[in-house]
C-alpha cells in the first residue's frame, strides 16, 4: 500500500462524526478490504460479542461496531434515559474482540436538528413488537438505513434474538436496493436458558426466576411441533400461564418471513412478556408437523456467506 495509511491495524479507533467515519471506511474499501458492521446500543454482552466474533471470522475484513442508543426507536414511556451506557467497558470489550472501529455518535450528530425523513416498515412493522411499540421499527429501520449509508458495509450482522428486526432489515435492504448483505446470528443464552439482553440487568432475583418460563415455553412449543400449530401454542401458553410473575404481551407462531404460519415445515414461535417493568423477547425456530422444505434457505443465516477463516 502506498501513501498515507488511514488507520493502524490492531488499534481500536473511536469515531463520533458520521462524515469522519464514512471517510475512513471509504478509504479502507479502496484498499480492497471488506467492511463488517455490527450495530448495537452498547452495554455489550456475550450476545453482542458473538456477533463481533462472527464478523471477524471472514478473512480480509475490517470490523466496525456502532454503539448508539437510538432515541427514534424508543416510545415516550420507555427506558431511553435509563438505558445503560457503560462506554468505557464497551470499548474494552471491543478491544478484547479485535474490533477495528467504533462509531459512537451523539443523537445530534446522527439526526441534526431538522431531520424529518424516516423509513416506513410496512404492515409487518405494526405487528408483534410493532403492535406493542408503535413507531419502534420506523426508528430502527431509519437508524439502520443511516448506519448502512454511513459505513457502507459489505456485511451487517443482526441477532436472531430480535428476529422481527432481522426480518425487517433484510426486507428493507431488498426493497431499497441497499448493497450490504444482512447476516443473522443465532440467539446466545445464559446457562439457565434466558436469552442474553442488556435489559436483563434490570431484573430482580424473583423477576429473573420468573423470566425462565420464557425459554421453557418456547422449548415446550418446539417439542409439540409434530402435533401442529394449535398444540404448539397451547403447550407454550400453558408454561407461561403457570408463572404468575410474567405478563404475556404476545405469543405467536409465524412463518420464517413472519407471514402466516405454515401447517407443515419450519416456523418461528415468538414471545414477548414482562417481568415487573422489564419487557423480554425471545423466539425459536421449530418444525410444524413432519414436512420440511430443505431447499428454502431464505432465512438460513449462513446462506450466501463468504468462506470463513
Ligand atoms: P441491542 O444492543 O440490544 O440493540 O442489540 C444489538 C444486536 O445484538 C442486535 O442485532 C441484537 O439482535 C443482537 N443481540 C442482542 N442480544 C443477543 C443475543 N442474546 N443473542 C444474539 N444476538 C443478540
């Protein structure tokens, strides 16, 4: 490589300005490197770190992690202000995982004062999470579109923990002709089965115990798979209803693209419930009935990925 080096390999650099980061990733792309982006809201845990490790398995790539608590995706009565922001600890985690670039903009740097344009998610954005959190996915897709435009990553990584978000981002990239490949990463769980989440830190001991009924319900639903949709929902619901410390927001069986559930084949069982004031999400892939369409890998997270190291 000739001329000025735009960055020093192996050293984490932190950017606050979208323009500045865009210049760096453009310069890196011009050197022939591929760019990974892992969008997060920070308070990084093993789930986020798994996304980062997945990104780093692709040879010849530079990995950028964005840490931005996006005001646009929080409702007025939600936890935007109390959402944890342990930036120094997060930067240590990024260094430990070999991240090259961190993007940590302020809300002003992202939205200025007069931004009015947003991305509308369509009907699916008003279902499931969207029915409980109006405007949430409009906020998510708007920030993800901006991040993809700023960084122009070859690959962007999303956890299946937020499965509806993953599906909607994939849809947006197709619908808006964006160039990044969206890679899904399976859910990372604690030893007791609870899906890792930055919001788990809010749970009291009793709430956490109650929350374990969520993965237990999904497991029961998956086991009832061969008996069909009604049996799946009944089995999962029975587990949640036996736990008085949980309030169910929704429990739904859907196709993998979140359309209507198939009578036969792969599907997703999705749940949201509250333990105290904390909303928890989880989901599982399962097989309904006995038939599986092995050729349909639309939502196979590994489909279309380049070779690993
Ligand atoms: P968040 O910081 O909560 O916005 O999450 C950032 C990314 O990490 C999203 O793509 C999440 O789906 C993903 N993520 C969060 N928790 C997990 C988990 N337990 N397993 C897999 N991915 C996760």
